[in-house]
C-alpha cells in the first residue's frame, strides 16, 4: 500500500486501524476496543487490556526462538569496552534485578527513578521496573542535584537506581555526590538506592540505604512479568516547562507498545533481527522510544553508545559503529551531524568504512537545516529523513514513512503527518489557515495511542498547557505551515523553550536561576542561533542599583550558577550586563525582538515598545559578544 492509502485507511476507521496494529503485541488479555473516550478530552487507548512491557520487549522473543539473537550491543569508545547481550541473557539479567527490587518492597505502581549514563544496565533497569508493574522515571545523568531533587519531589520514588559515575571525553563525572545532594535537598526520601559501581570511580555506599547492584541480585529470586492494565503508566519522563517547573509526561503501557512497534517497520523500515541505532541518551524521549522500547519490542538489535559524534576518538566514530555492528537504520540529531561536518567537511572519515549495511538515516530533535541534510546525503548516499515529534507524543507526528513508501524529500520539511495525527495550521482564533500561511500547529483530538494521556499529578496543567488554547485540539507549541502537497514545515517554537543540541531547555528556568543571584535585579534569557548546537542560551542581566562590582565578575558568577543549578547540558556560557531590558508598556520583555537582533534578522519595531532607544543598547551589548 502507498502512504496515502494507509493514511486514508486510518482516517476512515481509526478504531479498526489501531485494533489491527494491536494484534502485533502479546496481550495477557486483549482489549475490548481501542479508544476509551468517556473522559474526553482526556482520551485513553486499550485501557481494559492486560499486558506487560518487559514481556513484549524480552520474554516473548526468547519463547519465539530468538533467545540467541543479540538484543543489546554496548559500545563505549571512551572506555574502549564493548559487550553484547542476547535476548536470553537479557531476560535473566532483567528478571534478577526485578526480583531484587521486588524483594526490597517495590510494587505495582511504585515509582523508581533511574539516574544512569549510557550503559546497557540503564536498559536493564528500565525493563526490570516495567517487569514488576512499577513506573520508571529516567533522569538524564548530567543533571545537577537540585534538578534531580525537583523530580524526586514530584515522582516520589520508592527507589532510585544510579551508577557511581558517568564518563565523558577527558573526565569522569561522579554521580553519587550529585545523587546524595539531591536526596539531601528533596523533601521526599526514597526507601533505598541501587548503585552500579563503575571501575573508573566506585562510590562510597551509605549503610542501610545504598545497595550494590550486583549484591542486591545475588540473593534475589528472579521475578516474573506482572500484567498491568493498558492504561497503567509505563513511565514518567520530565520535559522542560515554560515556568521552569518540569512537566511529567506519562506514557500508558498498551498504546506505547502498539504505536512504537508499528513505527519500527512503517517509519524506520527495519524487520525483526535488523540492527537499529538511535544515537541519543536514555534520559531523553528518543532513548526511551528508540534505544529501549521500540527496537526491543519489535525484535531488533539496539545499540547503547557511550561516546560523542566527534572526539571519541574522531569524526569517524559514527561510521565505525555503523560498519562494525551492521546498522541498517540510524537515527541522530542534526546537531551531531553538524559537529561531524565541521570536523570533516569533505567526508574523509566516511570513506574509511564500509557502510553498505546502512539503508537510511533519520534526523530529529530540532529543525534539520537543508545544508546538513544535503551534506549527509552526499556523503552517505542513502535517504536522509528529517522527522518531527515531541517528548509528549513519544514518536513521529510527521515523517517520510520509508517502510510504507519513500516519498520525495523536500528540504526543510519533515514530510507528512503519520496515521493517528490530523495536523492543522490554525490562526489565533483557532481557524484553519490556507496552504503556505504560517500559524500555530495543532493536532485534532484524540491523539493516537502512545502519546501523553495527561501529566503526572497535574491534570489541570495538562489541560491548560495543551488543550485550552484551541478547544478540540492538542496545541504543539510550534509554529509552521503546510504546502500545497500537505508537507509540513516547522518554523519556530511559540513559547520560550529553546533547543540546545537536541535538548529542549526552558529559558524561563534559566531566568529563575539568574534572578536568584544577589546582584541581579532583572534578567532575560533568549535562544540565539548557533551553527553547531542549533541554539545557545544568551543571558541579559540588569544589576541592582548601587552594585559597583565589575560586570565581567558578575556575569561569570551567573554563568557558574546556571551550570550548577541546571547542569552543563544547558551550554550556558554567554551572559552580558545591560542597563535596561526592552519591554512593552505593559511590562512584557520583548524576547522575540532581541532574538531577531542577535540572529541578524529584520524585525518590525514593536508598536507597544516602551522606549525604542533601549534596542540600541541591546544591539551594542550583542555586538560586544560578536552578534551584529
């Protein structure tokens, strides 16, 4: 079937479409129907089915004769270590850890925070939690103590699973002090922790509270899979909120399994047994959907890569991994390719490896600029597909579905909406806009299976964040347009979340940190265009009256503060002192205008500006930082 036929089949019978897709999942009790809309506009999928995530990702492949197939390849160019785990070995490891957690009191519905680097054990931990019906919340291993503490207070975990350290090029990051600091700060205290000791930096364990990963499992009885309801949360994943308070996106078990399994063939064009690699991190949604669950549920081999696009050891590391491990489908962020291109513009490293196994490449995480796509197409000689989705949706809203039909690539567009997504471009009043006109991108409800049904303990916030602006629609927070052929173009965020190297970060959260500095009276953070990382945060601070300290000194302290409170992931390095911030008469800071100035774009003088002369001061400050 062609894409148009598949999309039309979904439109004609959404229930039938998803019930058919659900047949590929192993249910303990099949659902009676697909959509449960009793509580609209809060929709659920497959709610009355009974199913287990871990069984579908691990056990059923062993039972179906795939036990000897490699499930996980761990490749760490930083440590020089590699390992391969078969589905049979994975089942044994996961069952033991799950048993250890259960023996310590973790039950169905309890939350477990996972704070780990890119090691195979991170996947084992996620699977072990879902095996016993608990709910995991993975927190990116580089986050600072207070960011972790915020998530501990919100999720209220029974346990935390962590590693003693993470390993970056040229340095070891001790996780245990960060974890201890977070538990000290948090008002909620976990019952216990499980620590994976890494030889690069073993941690001191606190008696009674901290348990060694291996020791915990030695005495444990392996746990069986516990079936849960289709609408039971598999996980909570925190994403940046515009207030700086993270939003806990929930993923229901049944829809998550059905949707991800469907995407592996239809979007990523892999069959069971093929090797699929998403070069991301388990702390982000890509790591959940396409390092862990999507590939394993579908019976693919997945790769856990502890390295960087460049510097571990060079700009050829991606191509080595693809060649060495026979990768058929590769998924990364445009920022990673920009880094590789910057180091190796002529593709000298590409020529060193046999990449005949590679059939397609996918980019997501931020807008893929045409230059990067063209460069990758020229070097790799395979389709390079930009696709668009969000932490909230869990998988692609718009893509070029190579497993159904390879559509013409249009540079700058992530192609067309996938089945399940009725994507509309709306004006401020919620009316559909004509082709080519820029507006708010919204998706007609209900969202498809596998997307967020609500936020963790925050239904009112879910409604106000996503469902209120355009009744009957999910508000994506992105602006863009559709062309005459129905191709979608994503042009900008409509809020203040910026995208730094594929990581969505809230400028509001950074402003809160800057504002906490004793000498700062007022501040604003904007995202400025960066060739390598997509966007970089840039802070403007106004000092308190009477503060006569050197500006450079205060700026440096502010940079340090953001790095301490939010972590190096924010890439916050630029902070400048200004006398005033440009505002509307009502006191709203004109961030969009400041971004236009920094990026060298034309802009209209806002009609509501309080004092136009302030923009000249902003221009001078930006010029001092190299922005004209």
